[in-house]
C-alpha cells in the first residue's frame, strides 16, 4: 500500500516577493501624501527604519510604535478610509500577474498556501485578500479595551526567527511538526534566512544580493519573478 503523502505547505513572504514594493514603507509614504505627518521628519525616520530592516537590525517594536502613531490618533473610521484608498492607489497597481499565477499554481495543487510577513496585519490583511490568500501570518497589533490598536505588538513579532516561531505555532494548532509536512518558502530577504533554512524547499525570490549569494552557494532555487 502506498503511504499517504504529507501535506504540502507553501509559504510566501510579501514585500518584494509577491509585490514589487515594500507595503510597510509605501504605507508610510502614502500617509505623508495624505497629510498625516510632517513630511521631511517622517520620511527621514521611515527611510532610516527601512535601512535598518534591510541591514537586519530593525527593532520592530520601535518601528511599529512609529508606524502606527498617526493611525492611532486618527481613529478607526479615518484609518479604514485611508486603508481603502491605499489599496486602490498603491497596492492594486502593484499586484502583478506573475505573482497571481504563481499563487494560483500552488493553490491548484491543493497545497496549504500562506503569506508570512513582518508587515503588520492592518496593512497586510487587505493585501492578502486581494491576492486571494486567506491564510496570513503577519505582525499582530495589540488592541485596547475598545478594540483599537495601542502601538504595541501582540505575541511574537513575525520577523527573522519570529517567523519560524509563528509558523511552528500554526503547525502545532493542526497537530503537525516540520517533519509532517512538505514545506516550501519563497522570500527575497536575508531577514528570512531562519525560515528559509528550516523549510525543505527554500526559494530565493527576487533575492537581495546577500541572499542571492547564499542561495547560489547552497544550491537553492532562485526565482526572479519580476524580471523584465
């Protein structure tokens, strides 16, 4: 008798992997454009945090407090209106057919497809919905008694080794461990090296130079999804 095949679980990073932009950084720039911030000071700090992320040194707690400050002040109604406008004006034009085709390929193969991203759930939940991926593991935002965000992070941040922890929580909730699944992970970033090293099939996707070098050295698959 043929043994049953293991469940196939395919993970995707979001920014610069499924999208050719960084949604978190773009959200910050968008909120400047709609007048939520002093332009020069906010962009200076936003760019500095982004540089820390690229260098692998980001303090995500400090960043989330910074990135959600104006959001918290504006309140749920104005925040929801800005979120919808951001999706129309920034995200919708950035959704590429190559990314959708790759997602549909894995979904059609009856795999468990997840997006796993350091960007917070306020920014990324509508993006995952637009991409047709119900399963999202993102950095969760803590909420107060009224249900509004506080600026703090709930649970494990979904960044670097935190992505491995969040994925292991997802697996444990289903009674699985890594050895029970056939796992694949697509990512562009050195920040995702812990999870890339954990899965059975790492795919360096639109990789930054450091990740490309590691992928070449280790014989990992390299996918330039948005190559012209």
